[in-house]
């Protein structure tokens, strides 16, 4: 063996030991690490002719780049919908790299990882009070999960017009409708050849982001001549509004359509007895998107696609890897290879399995309720503030607000507060008006963090 690799293998104990020490240093000081680092001056290391080895590379990384890592798994990173990484999830993620399985077939032919993936999906469905009639698998994020669900929906709609879309392509002969779809749904429609301009927008009402039921049924009737795909939001990113899933599911009995539920983070509301009602009826969906790297606090990247078992034939028509005979007949044994977009697949289920085992129903109920409590605390402060204004009631775990009187100073406010590095939030547009979002998903966020953020907001407001 090449001497460098021989040395590396002989040195594994100290390599992993140093990785452990560096990890501890990062994780134990997360609360003090900045959420924003202005000076991202990047020193390119260049490709060496003679490799430095893992230990020396770790030192190079620590010297140049480690200090540039922001506290995105920390308690006051409220941008996007950024979950943290619990200890069990980190353990699972580390071991995923160690075991390095190519997770495909669950027939037990030398590959238990796919069986554990299926088992993880089963446990996740139990956690979320979903029945056992979905085929589920891990993908990189809710974007890919939306893509997967909508791809099978497309296959379904194609068959309604006598077309095998995955083979023959399509000529825009079906209808997709949504009220407030996530940007990744629009992106997926582009990737799927359905066309990102082709969403029939269902109206919203009462200043909310949820669909208006009357307009929805009107559009179902108007478009009856074509197969219809409905994208339902179970938690919008700005105000965590939910389309009325129970009502939509009931309309499925009267009208024929594919129901895709984008529950990327909102699905975890099912962990809370007080909020589970928001998801009532979602078990009747044809496909569901769940993100694990958000409210489940599994590190990036991790999401699940759930598609009803009765659609397995359509799912295989969409994703089968049929031009590689050496990979076997898809109808003979289950392999993720023929059910999901990727062929080679990381054992992405393992961090989620560790998390489910380690924290159980009680742990996730606590994470969800804790996030909601924190969002309410920030919301209550804003409601009583003379200089900030809530733009929507705090429905769940996102606070959407703006400056009361100085709207033109919004981006200045956000830039300043983020640059101070104590708390991180992201900008958005709500009904066309600039706003700030604070999303609560990290299990570490405590009352004290809300006090720190409020202090920051007050100080920055005075500086404006
Ligand atoms: C975050 C999010 C997505 C996209 O998820 P990624 O994990 O970033 O790919 C899709 N839908 C909703 C509702 C989301 O919150």
C-alpha cells in the first residue's frame, strides 16, 4: 500500500481523537460563537503534490477555515428553517461515514442498511401519527422530496391522458394548482418539465396564506377536463399557515386529483397533542414531504419522501433504472434504486434512526413545544413593542415582523442585527411587503436566547 495510506490507517486512533476534540470544542462553545462572520476572507490552500495526511489537513482546516464557521447549529440561528443537530443525530451521522453503505435493496441480500432505512421511515410515521401505507425513503432535502412526490404525480396525471410521461415526455396537458407553494415546489416543476410558470394559483383569503376553499372547489370544477395535481402547504415558511387538509381530503371523494402535502417542517406539529389537528386528513395524501434537517434536528442533509403504497407501480415507472440489467428486475425485489431519484445512496437514515431511538415521542414533543413557546415569547414582545410590528399571528414556530414606522430601514435593520453575530434572521416578502422571519427549530433555544435577541433588536433600533 502507498505509504501515506498505510500511515493514515495506522494513525486512525489519533485522527479520530483529534476530530473528537475539535468537535467538542465547537459544540461546547456554540452559544458564544457568532451567528455571522463578516470577514469571510478565504485562503485557498491549493492542491498539494504530496498530501499532508488527515491530521495535518485538520490543522490546516482549523487554522484557515474553522474560525469562519458560523453558529448555524446554535440556539440563536433563526434564519431559513435551520434545525440543530442533537448528540444522537451527530453520532448517527459520524457512523454513516464509517459504515459507508450504498443503501439500495431491502431483501437482506447483504445489505441491512435499506431494511433499517425502511424501519426508520416506519418509526418516523409512528412519531407523526401516519399510517403504514406509504413507501418512504430518504432524499437530501424537502426540495428533492417535493420533486419525488410531484414526479410520481406527473406520472399519474400522464396515465390519465394515456401517456407514459417518464418515457414519452409531455405536452402540458394537465393542471397543477396551489395557493402558497414553497419556492422548491416551483423549482421542482421546472425540473420535471411541467413548467414553473404553469401553476394555477388558488386564492387565499382573510389576509392568510392558506387556500380559500370556495375558490379551490371552483377551480377543481373549472379544470375537470384535465388531470389535476394539488400542492397543499402544511406550514408556509413565512407565517406557518396550513391549508385545510381535512377539507381538501374530503373533496377528494367528489373530485379526482393527486394530493401532494408539503409538510417539510410543519409535519412535526403532529408531535404536539395541541397542534396535531393542523394535519388532520394528511394520511389521505398521495404523497408527503418531510424534512428531517429542520424540526427533527438531524444534521444536513436529510428528508423523507412518502408515497402511498398503492402508487408503487407509478413510482417505479417514474424512477426505475431499467437500462442497467445488471442491477436486477425492479418488479422482483424492492430496491430504493427504482423508487427514488438517486442511484448510489448514502445511509442517510442512520442519523434519523439514532434520533428516534434516543429521544422517542417525548423528546420530539418537547422540541416542538419548546420551539413554539420561544416563538410566542418573541411574538409577545413584538406585539407590545412601539417600534416593531407583527405581520401575522404567531401560529406555530415562526415570527414574521417588520419595523412599525420605518419600513425603508428594514434591510438596514436586518443587516445590522445579523452583522453583530448574536442572532441571525432572514428577510422575506409577505404580500409584497418586506419583512423579517425568525424561525424556531433548534432544540437548544432557551428563554435566555430570546432575552438576548430582544436586547439586540432594541439596541439596533436605537442605532438606526
Ligand atoms: C425548507 C422547505 C422546503 C425545501 O427544503 P430543503 O430541505 O431546503 O430542500 C420545501 N418546503 C417547505 C415548506 C420548506 O419549509
